[in-house]
C-alpha cells in the first residue's frame, strides 16, 4: 500500500509549501470544491455521495432489527464499515479490510458515536432484546486524498437522509406498518483533517500531499463547537503548539462548513 | 461489576482509587525479560500488565513488503483472552488492528529506519491484564524493548493519557473512569524532541479542556520518561553486578 512519489515532485511540493502555496492553487486553509448529493441509492435506507475535488465517496445506510449490546440494553446499535474498493486506486486490492480501511471506519464511527449524533435511545423496540441496528457502509470510489473528511461528511449526509420502518407490537411480535419515519438525528459532527507538510499546517490534503506529509491530525467537531474525536495518523510527529494550532484551524473550518451545509 | 459508582471524584477531590486529579498510577518497568527476543520490556501500570518484545532487524517476510531505503516496522498489539472481565476472543479485533497501527506510527518517528534497508523490525505487544490505558502502557514498554534491542533511536517514546471525569480534567484514567467518564485523550511523546507521536481522543471536550488535558498528559509522560531511563540503566547495573559476582566466585 505504499504509493511512490518521485523526488522531483516531492521537492516541487515542498518548495511551493515554503511559499504558502499548493500545487492546485489553493490556499493552505482551503478545502477543495465540495459536492454532496443525497438519496442516490433508492434501495438503501439512506445514502449520499460526496465529491471532494477528485475524491469520491458513497455511503449507504441499512437498518435491520437485532440485539442490543449487553452493556447498553436501552440503545440501538451503530456499525460503521469502510471498503476501499479496487476501483478507487491502483494501490487498493480486493479482500478483507486492511488497517487503513479499519482505521477510516473507526474514525468516522467515533465522530458519530461520541457526538451522540444518532438518538440511539429511540431505536429500542424491546429493551435488552430487540433494537434497530444502523449499518453505515462507506464505499470509496476514487481516492485522491483526505478519505477521512469525505467519508465522515458522506456518512452524516446519508444518516440525515435515512428512513426507518414504522412498526407495531402485537402479541409480543413486531409487525411492520406501511410508511417510514426519519432516523432521529440530533447532532451533526463535522470532521476536519489537518496535515503537516514542511512544518506548515494545511487542510484537506490531496493524495500527492498525503504522500509527502509528515503526519495528519483529524478533529471531529460537534454542533456546540466541542471536540468529540481526534486521531493522529502518519509516521511523523506534531509539536504540542502545532496540535493546538491545528485544533483552532479545525474549529474555524468546521464553523465555516456548518454554515454552508446549514447543519 | 454492574454497580456503577455515583461519583467518580469525592468531595475531597480524590478519585475511586484515592488518587488526586493529576496523579499517576504506580508504574513498574523492567527491561530484558524475554530471553529469546532481541529486545524486550515489561510494564505494570496500575493493574495493566503488558509485555513487549522486539525481533529484528531481520529478513522481511513476506519478501514483497521490503523497502529499498529503510526498514519496515510491523507492530502487533494483542490482548490475551483472560486480560479482561469477559473472555476476549484471541482473533484480532478491529480495535486491535487500529491500535497496532497507531502504536506503530507512534514508534516509527523515534527509530532511524533508514539504517536498515531491506529488513523488518517486529514489535509484539501482549496485554496480559488490562485496566484502562493499555495503548499508552504498550507504547512505553515497546519503546523500551526497541532501545533494549540496540536499534539506534532519536529518543524513547513514552505515553500517558488524560481525560475528563465528573467535569474534572484528570491524569491517567483507569478502566472504570475511562468507561464512565466524559473523555479520554491518550498522548505519546518523545520528550527530548518535544514531539507528539500519538494523539487520539474520544468523548466530548471544549477546546480549553482539550488543551488542559493534553498538557496534563504530557506532564505525565515526562514523569514516566524518568522511570523509563532508570529501567534501561538498571538492566546494565544488573548485568555488571552479575559479572562481578561471577568474578568473585
């Protein structure tokens, strides 16, 4: 999974970075053009496609009945999975999820779970026995960097678009009724990834930049501007003041995006 | 196990195990504990009991993973089935896969990877007993095991968590505090370089609380760092005493 970048390209990118410039003309704190489409897969309970520059992610949600976890009998269940489909990059291979896709799914999961985005108490059919299980499946269709932010954005967009079945309980059995209800969503976490390249902090790294970056750090920010999840990644390091600076950038970017998205 | 304490911090500001907010659990470190390994270390951090062993640099397996300009580090964080209350299946969980990745990424910046091209360094971590903060204790032990193996390093890596329980920012959460508390922020540091190599968080924190938690965790790291260096020296003190005894015999 180690993609290769030529030394010439690497030098070019870091020379630009030294002048606060980026290869595609963006400023250091600018996201690429962002497009969100909801409800693109009719068979799914909810769905969304996100384009972040050339990065493309589709998320589909499915809802099934299942058992709650024994330590949370009064809560529905959230399951997030990510597939790095071989369609998306010459580096991706079909097969069981590798550490990259597991990490991606778990970062997105943490943002949704820790912000308490889904009102899981409302997904209980019979406490301790039967609850709704929400499956969030992330499908990466084209990898041009920053899969985390694109996937998190697509996941929340898909959840906002998710319908769940109406039901009634008759003689202890669950019967489905016609019609649908909206999945109860109460928070809208926004995920911002900051990469460190040549001692500069940049948001929304594209693939080339990810290949030369020292490390990245991802913040999930909730509706009240609190931090609800963080993940540092990559084989480099941050100094403490760089972390606090990155947190401030993430807060400001999340605020800006929240306004645009009307979340 | 199901009786949840109402408060995690009492009126005097003391925690369930009697610690103050900024107090570490007792830490015990030992270097050179696995005879077969090229480097090894054992940590007891509170009730956590963790072994780390390093094998390598050695031949890359499978071969196609080899890199021409540096060594490949592989890391496996694994929990013993008996390490937690309910038996954990020995098959690697998604959590263990993620932790293996972030632990590796926390150690790589410390190692001069380019000194050993076309080789592999294996770092194996076995959690024998878990009590909250296993990833941090694992990093502290694994860095010692790497140093013990003799691989050149820029610095040791040391890790410690801080978090929030009952609206108070506290150092080094144990299992109950982690499960019932408001947030957990594990941090790994190379103290001499002031370089943070691991940072994660779950829970909810304001920006002020987050900065406070990170600074508190960094402070905890520096305290454990002193113990780490002492443990590394202690191994050689032990060796020199053994040879002295042999000479006297």
